[in-house]
């Protein structure tokens, strides 16, 4: 079905195509093969044997107008080739052609003479009359455009003319043309010439000859002449001096400021503001300030006055700061705020696209830094911030571009208060118009330097992260556009972040993006700038592991990449690295991977390597780099012997000649400068390494101090709880041991009194106890004392039991005396028990001191380990001295315990002697039981 339809429609389609072709054939017209007739061609034909000067003279003589315009336009090149013949033969012909010629030839001649004068092609003194007389002859041309072109040529010639020539050839006709009888165009030209020649003469001649002429022109009947002469009074005032300006010119300017025409008033106002530094303080207060206030009031009704005022606002506020009162300053600030939002308001709180209002706001952006100084940066937030914010967010691109161009100056003036304009900086970075971003990028380095160094509060409210995100988004926006020059400029400005941001932020945020641009972007200038920025980030990174990671990515993804394009980019990186890094760093990290590309299968990579070999050779210094030089020579020999590509062979042969002449042709002074620069780079790299080590030590020391503080806190809590538990246990143990000791003493006294023969073993055990007390310490002493006391206690009890069972009870007659003695002995025994209790307390203290000593030893070991890391020996010495003091205290306590034991031994011996003298053992045992 569909095939049948197609077959039916095919003839109609062909018929339609034939009709279209017929219409096209009807539209075509026969093309004229020859635009000129044979006679015209003969007239335009020039003999080929003529040289340039002869051909120019021939065409100016008999050629057509188009040929004459071509010769006159080519006059600067003829002057460069042969100035003498050109001025001798061609310029007179040009002067003849100009008489009665049209505007096209006149404009071409004026432009050619202006080019000759501006480019300093000739010595003006040699050909003064050749040019000057031609210019003066056609200065009063009836066509104002032609007359203006010749006037510009004359003004340019005045800069090179001598004083005498100006006085004779320019001033004489100037006096004549400034009269009212001459046309308006001639008088306007006289005003501009008068202002130009004033700087060529001294003040006496200016005051005598030029000032009267200027006064007469200021009183001209035409307001155009008055306005033009008023603008030239600035140069005349600077030529006459401060005194004559105050007495002669300032009254004239004040009079012109009250002219009936607004253009004359604006000209006088601009001239007075430009001459502010030449006006004294009294005149500023009584003359300039009232004039400025009147102009501010007038500008509300006249838009032209508003434009002029907005352009001069910063200058007049800076010049009148000391002459204004507080009320006047407030009025000027209010007027400036009104100018910042100039233009009729429409819906959406936006201004219309009026050119005048847009120009006013652009002028306000230009003057904003001066107004920040005028209002003082401390009052910026309350006085000027709303206006600045509105300008940065203005609907017109030109206004935002002007705000971005002056943003760095505002930031510098704000200094520590720079966080106030953080939102505006983000808005400009995220602007949709690339023109705004281009203006901001011009001084981005200065802006970021102030923002990142003075903005201590950037970490609050994530301001730093917002700024970094805005910078990355701006780069992505520019990278997606076709503005590769702006992209190159942006990457160049981003290299300053290596000095302003920490290595961690830079490595996380910007380094990956720069590497992606380096490997994916197809514009060669952008790739080279990305390579330079990446090398800058690598050099200023102070973390060894991050530098190692960046170098590994360069080697793996570029030098050993699968695409030959990436390997070419690695050679570009090497070229940038020779400029950024020192020779030592370059040779250690870049040279070997670059030389290994001699085995690359792609001829373009080997060709690029051949071009880079002289730069690689210049980074080597003998004898330190002897092995690297041998590898480079091996690379060159391999290219010479095995290379098959003809372009690479021709390049390596040329490179070999350059390598042979490298050490001979380089000047000694240049070589010395390079060595000094390399030494400076190497010192900076060493300093960066030392800073890295210092930061690492500081971080480790901070971490160790935190751990040490935590340990001390834990140990103090543990010691406190242990001390409490030990004090409770020791008090209970002391009480129990005191009771047991008391019982043991009583039993011992009874046994000694009942068995005199058993005193020797008891006496032999006592020195052993005192000896062991002096020799043992800590828990060992306590345990040994406890075991000995238990053994003695059992021995006494067995001896007492045996005595009671074997001896009969006998009652003597001297019972009262024995009881008295027994009570005395009991009192002494109780005293001895108290001393034993004290001895047990001393032993307990020794035990506690030994425990503390062991804990201190453990802490000392930990401290010694930490001191070995940080190499600080003072703390260990201090703690060692503390331990020695504690050991001394322990020794003193041991000696005290020995002394107490000896005292106990003496008392025991006395008690035993008394018990031996007792006459009845049974009575002593019975009295002891009572």
C-alpha cells in the first residue's frame, strides 16, 4: 500500500523539483565578467618597473581618486622605507592633491600625518614645515569632520614642536582666529590649541600672552566657546601657578559657574573640582563648598548635572573632607545614596534601562572607594552598605561590572570588617553575566588575600565553605562557556589560593578540579595554565602524603597515561615545573619520568621531548647530577640512532647543537642569577618541610598532652579511691593487729616469768625480727612481720600451757610486793603495746610509700617513653629527683622502725629480767590471769 503511494507520488515530486529549478534559472541574471572597460583598465595599469616612490608620484599625478587615497594612506610606510625621498618628492605632491580635494582624501591625509607624528617615524625638527604648514592650511576646512581631524593632527604635532616654532607658526594665527569675526569652528579650535600650548611655556609668558586671550574667549557670545575655554583653564592654571590661579582664574571660574547655560556651569564645576589641590582652605570653605551644595540641589532637577556630579563625587568629597561640617557631610552622603539608586523605579523594585541613570550608577560604583574613606570604614555598615549591596545586585550588567571592578578597593578599606560584604562577593562570583566575572577576576588575588587573611569569622555560619563553593562554581561556569581567555585568567588567579588556604582544604576542593581541567580541557592555553596552577599547589602543600599522592597521579594519569595527549600534557607540566620548583626537586621527581618518554610509540610525544631536552639539561649540575646526565645522554643517543620519524630526527639534531652550545653561550651573569634564584627556591622548599615537621610535632605534642591530662585525671581518681580503701583497711588491720600484739606481749611476759630457760630462744628471735624489718619493704615487710608474730604467739601460748600444767601453785608471804611489781610490769607492757602499735603504723606507712613508689616507677616509665618521643628531659629529671626524695623518706622511716624495734627489744629484756627474779612462778601466772 505504501509502496504504491510512493510510486504515484514520485512523478509529482520530480515535477515540483523541475519547477523550482526553472524559477531559480529565471531569477539568475547574467553576470558581467568585466567590471571595467578596456580604457579604464589602461588608465589603472602601472608600469611594474617603477619603484615605490616613483609609483606614488605617478599615481598622485595622473591616477584616479581611489588610487590617490591608497597612496596617501600608505604614506607612513613610505616614510619608514625612505624618509628623505618621501618628503622630497611625495609630500609636495600630496599637498597639491589636497587643494580642492574631497573629504575622503582630506581624512586620509590627516590620519597619515597623525600616524607619522605619533609613531616617531621621523625627526620632527627635520620636516617641521612639511607637515605643520600642510596642517595649518587645512585647519579651517568647511567640513567640521575634516577640520576636527586636522585639529587632532595639529595637537599631536605641538608635543614635538620646539617653542620658537610654536610661537611663530601657531600663536600668531591663533590670536587672529580667536576674534569674534571668525566662524565658531575656528574659535573652538583656538580654545583647544590655547590649552595645549600653555604647557610648553613658562608662567610669565602664559600670564602675559595667553591669559588675556583665554579671558576673552571665556566671555564669548557663544556658550559652546565659553564651555570649551572653561575646560582648558585647568591646563592654563597649572602653567601659571597657585598664586595666579587664586587671583586671576578662580574669580573667572566662579563667574562661569553662575552662567545661564548648564553646560558652561558644569564645565566650570568640573574645572574647580580638578583644581582642588591648588585652592587654599579659605577659598574651599567660602567658595567651593557653597558651589558644591548648590550643584547638589540643582542635580535633582537636571539629569546632565546629576551625571557630572556622580562622576566627580568621590574627588570633591576627598578634597573637601577637612572643610565640611558634620551636617554638610551628612547631606553629601544622603545625596550619594540617592545617586546610587538613580532612575525611575518600576515593578519588581528594579530600575529602567535609561542610559543616563545607568551611567550615574556606574559612576557611583567608580567613586565608592572614595566614599568609604569619606564616611570612614567604621560607619560603613550603617552609612553605605545598603547602597553598595544594591549596586552589586543592580539589574544592569554594566553597573554590576563596575561594582566588581572596584570591589577589591572596598575590601581593602574595610580590612577587618570584610565579612560585612561576604554576601555581595558571593553574588558577584555567582553572577550570570561573564562580563561581571571578568571584571572581578582582574583583582581577585587582592580580594581573596584580604578576605581570607582578615576574615577570622569565616568559619562561622559556613562562610568559608560558601566562598570555596562559589569559586568552584564560577570556574565551572566559565569552563562551560567559549570564553577560554577568561578561563585562563581565572586559573591564573586561583593559583594564589596556595598561599591563602590550608593544604587540607586545597587538596580536597581545588586540586581535583584543576587536575580534571588538565586532563580533559581541549584548549592548549587553558591546559598550560592549569598545569602551572597544579604545580603551584604541589609546591606549597606542606603534607608529605598529599604531595606524594599528587605526584603519583601525575605519573600514572599523565606520564604513563594511555592517551598520547595526556603524555604531551605531562611534558607541559615538566616545562612549568622547571620554573616553579628548584633543580633538586625537579630532578628527584620529574626528570626520570620525562626521559622515559623516549620510548613512547607516538612521534609527537618524542618530538615534544626533543624540544624540552635543553631545558632538562639546564637543570643538571655536575658532579652531583652525573648519573642523571648519563641518562639524558643515553636518551639523546637513542633518538639519534633509532629514530625513524623525519621531523623528530631534524629536531633532535638541532637540539644536539643547542646542547653543545648551552654551557658556552649562556652569559655568566645570567647563569649566576639563575643559581641564586634556584638557591632561594630550594631554601623555601626546605623551610616548607621544616614547617611540616614542626606542625606535625605540635599536633602530636598536643595529642600527647591531652592524653597525659586524661591519664592524670584517671590516676588521680584511682589513687583517691585506693587511698580511701587502704586507709579503711589499714585502720581495721591496725586495730586487730594491736589487740593481737597486746595478747602476744602478755603471753610472752607470762611465759618468760614462768620459764626462765626459754628466754634465750625468745631473745634470739627478736634481733631477727628487727633485722628483717630493716631489710624488707612494702607488702613483704608486713607479711613477714605478721608470720613472725604468729609464730611467736603460738610459741608463747605453748610454753605458758606447759608451765601451768607442770608447776604447782605456791603462795608466798611477800604477795603485796609482787602484785605491785606485776602492776608495774603490766603498765610497762601496755606502754610497750602502744609502741608496737606505733611500729605497725610505721610499717603500714612504709607499705603505702612502697606502693606509691611502685606506682611512681610505672608513671616514670611512661613519662620516659613520652620524653623519648618529644626529647624533653627536664620533666624526667624532675620526677626522678622527686622519686629520690621519696626513697630518702622511705629510708628514714626504715631507720625509725629499726630504732623502735631496738627500743622494744630493750624493754622486753628488762621485763624478762624482772620476771626471772620472781620467786614463785605459779603466783606470777595467777597474778597475770587476775
